[in-house]
């Protein structure tokens, strides 16, 4: 295993913040408590309008931490702006209301240093806040990820890979910019590893962007994913046809046996039908 005392590459933790000042100390404290200490924290104030948040950000003085103030540009631009000025070999995006476990940096850097084709490192996760418990995400598999994201936004990647793919894509106007970005790294033929420990803590509250997307926005966003990664989808279209059929059958079985949300099933079928139509196999 690589001796991290000798190599000690820097990690840049990028924290966009828009009116989330009340959570920021928890998020930053979870980074400062890391067992691996070669990191910098870059907070991007994305044009916050909340007086409480503005006051916190203008008086935020923590070790290894810098606050950059910008006008409101949205999450994609905030992350890209932070990464542009990052000095780290490795990047960890972290939302201002989430937290990480104290060995996350150490375990991820060890993996990345020992596998130069490793492009994404993430971990097991838990909810906290209005909902608690284990976040039961499906295991990462390819090409299954083409049908639904299983990697949360706070995964590690190489800054050099971010540069190769052009960063987060501003075409993802309704969300899922992290999903789109992971597919871009997968197109580079990078390996993906999930650390089998809970090292990411995802706050649950009423302002979740994913939960606020309408059906039309979800359909639009999935179509945008296909446009952004057409070659990746077309190269795997027969596997997608098989796994999409299996997925629909599983959803229908859940509906019959357990009273699964029929509206959610209808939406998934619409997504898969649009995808198959784009692939010229429906």
C-alpha cells in the first residue's frame, strides 16, 4: 500500500453554499476532523440572499478554508468555479448541508494512489435530519448505471479527469449534474470503487432538489443525459434493452405484491420507453 506520509497528495473539498449557512459549520467541521490532513476547503458563496447566511460567510474563519463570493450562477457553475482554483490532485464535492466520516479522505486517497485507473471513489451512506437510517443504494454495476444513478454527489475524482471531460455540464438545468458527470468519467473507462463503510451523511429536509423535480423535468433530464452521452448509450443498447426489461418487470412485481407506488412505476416506464426510442429499439 502507498505510504501516504511520503506521497500525501492534496485533496480539495469544494462546498457550494446558497442560503445554507445554518448547516455550514457542521459540514466544514466534518472535514476538519479528518484523519488525513492534507486538504483545502473551498466554499463558494453562490450569491446567497439570506442575511444569516451572508453574515456567516463574511465572518467564516476556519483552518485550511477559503470563501469565494460570486453572484448566483447555480450549483454546476459553483462547483466548476471552485474546482478551477483548486490545488488538489483529488477533488471531493460536498454540499453545505451534508457531512463526511473522519476517515473518508484517508481511505479514498489510499485507493486512488494505488490504482491509477480509478476514477470514482464513494462509500456507503446514511441519512440524517428529518429521516435517519442507512441509504440503501444499489451496488454500482455497468451498464446498469445508464438506467439510474447509484453514486451520490460526494464522490472523489481526479482533477485531471475533470479537466478532460470539461467539468460539470451546464446543460443539466434541473439537476442530476453529478449523475451526468459520473457518466463522463465512466466514458474515460475509469474504474469505480465503493468503500464498504458508512462515510457519507446525507441530510434530509424539505428542500431536496431531487424530490422537487416534476415528472416533465425528470423526463427532460433523462433525455439530456442521453444527448450528452449518446455513444455510451448506443454502444450498450442491447444490454440496456435487457436490463430495462428486467427493471420494468421487477417494478411491476413490486406493484402487485407490495402495493408499490404505481405513479413511480408509470414514470419509470416512460423514461425507459423514451430511452429505447432514442436508441432506435422501440
